[in-house]
C-alpha cells in the first residue's frame, strides 16, 4: 500500500540500496503522483530537511516545493544521452533502454499538475554533461561557499 508506506517512512529507509535502482526511480515518479502519498512524502522531507545541522537533498522538486527557502539551490542537469549512459553504467543496463526510461519519466514529471519538474527561479543550473564527478562536486561546493561568503 503506497499510502501506508509513505506514512511509515523513516530516515533509516533512505539507506536502502534498492532505492537507486531503475525500477525505484520509475515507481517513485508514478507513485508520487498519488495525492495522499505526495502529501506524506512532502511532510517527511520537510521534517528531514529541518533537522540540525541541515541536509543536502536531491530530487525533482526539492528547490521548488520541499525547500523553497534553501540558501543554495542547484539544478543539476546533463544531456539525456549522458544521463542515460551514466545510469546504464551504474546499473549495468542497456543505455538505449535507460534513455527511453529517463525521457518517459522526465515527460511525466514535467507535465504533472502538482510540483512539476522545473528549476526554482533562484536555482543555479549546473550542467554536468562534460564534467567528471570530482569537477561537478567542486563546482557545487564552490557555489555553496560563494553563497555563504567563504
């Protein structure tokens, strides 16, 4: 029962290794469209983000819905082909299948009525298409330090 599962979610559940699977990503996109599930997940994420010393969150509506007042918002993008290749390598999957799945999910998430996929107006867009992981992290950290005045 997706509603019951959403209401019983706790921080320990976030460490589950199967959350990074392609199936989990597709299911999250579909199930998060259920209003009662969405409400429970938003409430959980608000509580989680408000804990000391704070949190780094990633997701499709973090900067627009979950943490609209966050001091730093990064909207991380890459070309569809690069995203598919990275995801396929991570999962040992077919890149073409990953490309089809990510385009399907992006379309569904960008067209949903509640919290559509889009950058927050004050988000910094970080295009990682040509960046290594280390370079992407360095740019993200630099942005955080810039906003903090460090």
